[in-house]
C-alpha cells in the first residue's frame, strides 16, 4: 500500500513523491529516468556531458550535445508515459541550448541548479507545457529567484528543490559549511519553507518544496515530508539499480565503498564535490597532472588552464567503467548499498520502510 502523499507540480501529479535527482555524464539517462517514471516518480535525465558520448563530441560539441539531448528525451518518452524531467546545470556553457532543446522536445520539467537560474523563464517563449524548478541550497537563493522571475517574467517557480550538504556530486556549499549543523538539510529546509510561504501568500499560489541530499530510506522520506517537504529528491540510492545507466563497474564502486571512502574533492569547477576516493583522486591530490585538451570550455566556472585533469573526461571514464582514469561522484550514504536491485524493488522497499516508520 502506498500512503505517501502525491507530489503535484503544476498540472503534473506524481503518485510517488520522489524525484530521481539528475546525474550528469551518463549516470541518469533514459534508462533510469523512464524506470522511475514508470513507478510513478519523476525520472530525470542528467544532461551534463550528454554530447561526450557522440562520435563528434570534440569536433562539433554544440551540435553533438543538442542532438544527444533530443535523442535521449525521445528514447525515454518511448519507454514511459510517466513524468520526465531534465537536469540542466546553470554553470554549463551550453545551458541555453539545452534549455531550448528540452522545451522544444516538450519535456515535462526542467530542474536547474549549480548556479542561480535567473533567466530560465525567458526560454519558455509562450510554451505552457514545461515546468521550471530551480535547485537551491539556501532561502536567500529562493528569494532572489522569485523576486527576479516575478518582476522580469511574472512567473513563479513551479516547485523548488532544496539540496542539503549530504548530496553527491558538486555541492552548493563552502567547504566549512558542509559539516556545520546550521547548514543541514533540515535547517535549510525550515528556512526555505518559511520564505516560500511568504511568497505563496503574496502571489496566491502554492510552490511545492522538494528536499534532497542524504535521503536514503523510506523513514528518511517520512521524516522530511513531516517537516513540510512535498516530496524528496534522491540520487545516490538510484545508482545501485539495474536500470541506472552507468557501467557495472561504476555501480560496484558504490557496493564496495566503505564510509571512510566517501570524501570531498576540490573540483576544477570551483565547487566542492563529494565522491568515492580511489587511486585517481589520490594521484591528483598528490600533485600529479593528467594532460588533456579542452576543445570546448564546457563549464563556465571551470579553471581548465590550471586544472590537473579534465573533470568531464574523468567522469566519463568512470561512467564507462574505466575507474583507473576517473572517479565516481556519490552522496554520503553511498557506502550503504550492498546489492544492485531493480527500480521497482527499490520503490517497493521505500514504500514498506515509509509505512513502517513512525
Ligand atoms: C553520480 C552523481 C551525479 C550527479 N550529477 C548531478 C548533475 O549533473 N546535476 C545536478 O544538479 N546534480 C547532480 N547530482 C546530485 C543529484 O541529482 C541529487 O540531487 C543528490 O545526489 C541528492 O542527494 P543523494 O545522492 O544523497 O540522494 C549528482 C549526484 C550523483 C551521486
């Protein structure tokens, strides 16, 4: 039995209030996204690095990315009638191309973080199908986005994702904030809910708040929804599923990881990132440089001239199972996985845990 509340975003209603967090460089593609959507959740394609898997990635970067995004959305759509989203990081150099293409392809929802998506509504150009959901790590960012979107576009966010410091991948916090209770998901969520409430009252419309970062069990889902979240965003837990689009070797990194292996790296992109420590990370930390060409500056904030390696290439290598030349991003809970199960089994488990929890 599923007694979780439904998650409503605009005219879309997800019977399962779980957004599968978009995971770039090929970790959440049409396979994982459609499997989650088929279970009643919101499946999300991570668009970062999509073009890297095209044969002309290095000669025709812009076109390769647009083409790959179109293909991936269409592939996912063939496999599900459920709700599908894309995750487009603001920091991507081709952010606008991705947003325009996703809207043209009638994606249901665009999730956008790693920066503040101040101009996102501009690209709707009259389309009413696609919903816009910023990902934030502070109440201040919510305030900024709502005030900007209302004054420039008369548009309210269709929902907000608040991501706490326990998430995987690049994090919207400074290094010293990561273990500071002041910045915990629970504290940030409380502040975001307060800010959102004042905007809801002012504009007479609900803005659902979705919480993510370290949510792992059905009990975690219940706890955070009791605090007022309308749903959760989960990334790490979906990596160790059959349908996750990463290689078997990537998933096994999670299965084999111990808690001590989950560590913070200083990403060339200028944000801290959480990953599973391996020899590649150790080599970089020891000062080794891995030569690379940067034909297209794919992340605006990337200091590629001084970077010891190319993060896009390292993450692509890892996705393909070449972990000698790359590493896996992961949330704080990645070490807890002990086997690979289907998305359906995972959702059933989460429902059972949710129902058992107080
Ligand atoms: C392997 C991996 C890749 C990720 N890539 C992205 C990304 O491209 N864009 C983004 O906004 N978040 C990214 N994230 C964050 C997830 O979407 C998700 O919000 C976050 O991991 C939630 O925390 P959890 O992993 O503890 O569930 C990534 C996370 C992981 C583990």
